[in-house]
C-alpha cells in the first residue's frame, strides 16, 4: 500500500487533533471576518486555501480538511445570514497534486451544496501559488499547509505567501522528520530550504525547543506573530509534529491562543496558578522600556509565553494596582479603543517613559 493509500484509509488520532484545531480556528476566523468584511455595499472575498488538500474524506468516512472547511464556512454563512443579515463572500481553494487524490477530492466536493465558492487545482502547491496570488489579491486569507514531509514547503514558498497582505498560516511542521535528520548531511539542503537558513545545524541540548524556536523566529522575521502546538504520537510521549500558526493581526493570535488553550484544558492546570505572577511582572518590566500599544503587547506576550489573553489582562490590572504600569483603564473594556491604548511600564529608576 502506498503512503497516500495508507494515510487516507483511516483517520489517525494525531490527524484528528490537527483537524479539530483547524476547525475550531476556522470557525472563529469565518465569523469575525465574515461579520466585519461584509456590508450592504461591499462583500470582500475571504479565502481559505488548502495547499495540500488530500482526498477530502478518509476511508472510515471522516471528513478531511477541505470538507471540514466547507462544512464550517457553510454553517457560519447560514448563521450570519439568519442572525445578522450578512452574506459573506467565502471562497475555498483546494490544491492537490496527486491525480487520484484529486479525482476523489473533486467528487467529494461536488456532493456538497453550499454558498461557498470553490476552486480546485490539480497542481503542485508551489505551481498553484501564481493562480492563488492573483485570486486572493490581498483579501484576507487563511492558508492550511499540511504536506506529507518537509520537502514541499521550502521557506521561500512561505515567504511568498507572506507577501499576500493579510495572509494567516497554519503549518504542519513535521518535527519528527526534522529531529531525526537535522545532523544528516544527505538532507541538509532540504532542511536549509525548509528553515530558510542553515542555523538548524547549531542546535545544542534542547533540540525540540530550539528547532521550533528557530522556525518561528524565521516567520517572525517576515512579519508574523507566531504560536505553536505540539501533537504527540498516539500513546507515546514523543512529538509527532507541531502546528505552527502565523498571523500578522494581533487580534487573531488571541483567538488561536484560546483554541490551543481549549485543547490543552483537560490535561493542564491553570499555568497562572503555578507560575508566580510576581516573577512574570518583573520580567515584563525588564522587557518594555518604551510605551507600547495594548495590541502589540498582547500579541508579543501570547507568542512568547504560555499565557492567554485573559491572563495578560489580569496581569496588567494587577500591575496597574501596584503602580507598575500606567494606562487609561476606561479603554480596557472596549475592543475598539483598547487596541491602540498605550501602556507605560515603570522604569528601574521609578520613572515612566514618555512618548
Ligand atoms: C497530509 S496529506 C493532506 C491531508 C489533508 N490536509 C487532510 O487533513 O485531510 C498531504 C496531501 O498533499 C498531497 N501533496 C503532496 N505533495 C504535494 C505538493 N507538492 N503539492 C500539492 N499537494 C501535494 C498529497 O498527495 C496528499 O494528498
């Protein structure tokens, strides 16, 4: 049985976890953008792009990523119509290079009746990009990048996607492969392309943290805020892959952080109970010497700590009470004003920075 046949016979638990995250995030993405980018005068197109779409369905009847997306976009469309009289312009682009998978995919999509506009492309992801760039043309887009290995997602391709103005990414980063081969000369070129640098050769003792950090750093260099979520091998305490999330929109990272937190909730204690808040507050004071907007602060801390949006708000309130930060509290509860609200963290010498 080929790798493709085997993969699509049965949906494995690690793929289920990945698809649950995609679905939870896509629903939020579709509601928020569908609501705010649709008016009577204008229906800005919104694009979900499935770059490695697969067959659309698994042998055991479970839906694959493009059908999950169609389901979710259709449901959100109906809800926004009914409850808010909105008619969002959702588009799905599904790319699949394997001709057999493509036939299955097309059949599975055709069965679906929906207001979502669908375009399928039987191409290599890299070759489909030209068509996609023309279609998306800086409308908001979410790219799901879910290849089999690592060789089909060179960093140059991710960089190209990043040049689409409002593109978010969810990338399946095959850590299991990377950690096995990062010292192996034979795949050095492939890994150089994957990371867009050869720095992966210099990882030291904490391999997983450093390799994921490096990949995220590369994404941050091209303008993204990032998060990652570890998915383990079934029944083992070993990492299979990481989902890497990248967005340029500070508000969006809050939503993905909630999704990741939800997934963890059953197994994790509230981190804030464990880690001393006081230590964290001291860290924040060290880090921010000049005024920063609330949305920049939240996005940066979400990507560099385990805390969620509400933990960070609690921290700011606690610090304000102690006189460690200054901001206009009235703006905190209104999302329209809070974004650009300035935070002035106290300096070591006791003064507050000026603008
Ligand atoms: C991991 S599977 C995708 C699974 C799908 N996202 C899902 O969740 O149901 C990867 C798919 O990408 C296809 N593929 C592999 N290399 C590709 C490439 N360079 N361009 C486009 N598709 C590719 C494979 O044939 C396979 O169907």
